[in-house]
C-alpha cells in the first residue's frame, strides 16, 4: 500500500496486467490547490473481493485514526504525544481532579 500521484479520473479498481492477473485498488483520491492528484493504492495478485477491499480500506482508516489520536494533537501550540505513559498520567490527573472537585493535586 502506498500513496501515489496520478490522473484525477483514475479507476478505483483496475486490472493492470491480465496475463499475471495483477489488480490495483485505489482510494482516498484527492486533488490539491495546484491540481496535483494523489491517492492510496494497493496491488493484488488476483481480483480482490468486496470483503478484501473493505478490510484493506478499514485497516488503513483505523491506522490513520490511531496515529492522529496518538500524535495529532497540540495544546497551546505544543505537540502532545499520547504515549501509553501519557495516557496513564492524563487519566490519573483526571481522576484526581474529579475526586478533588475539579482541583488537580
């Protein structure tokens, strides 16, 4: 799976080599202000089923969402890295705040 640049009218499912039975699935097609079109693309050695395509795209969305949750936030302009340790610290501070009527200890 990779992000590539190409034609804005790209086929979302395409057989790229009938002899070798190579297929490509494309999604997340977007064109920026300069007119450059990019999209995600994955190659299969067979015609993928609907369930395979769903699984591929859902996995990609889950990975992107997880990455945004972990490292996609800022607080007052400072990046907040939501590591496992930071998650525990934030949870502890939240619980202490609730126990102390909104005052963190």
